[in-house]
């Protein structure tokens, strides 16, 4: 856990999942999905918001 008050830290709201339709991998964070896209060359990523 990060200490409170660290300047420059961005906290992503967990309100959706990211899904690669090519290899069926699921990500909670946009940065992880973006890294996967760059590293794997997969281009078919989808966002699915949580319902509630």
C-alpha cells in the first residue's frame, strides 16, 4: 500500500475490466492492457464496465 500524500501518484478507479479478444486475457488496469497490446501485438482489446 502506498503512503498517503505522495505527489504525482495517479489512482485508477476500478470500474471496468479490459479484455483481449485474441488471447482471452483479462486486465483490471488500463496500463496493463496497454502494455499487453504493445508487447503482444494484439489489437482487439475491449472495455467492459462493471454493472451496479
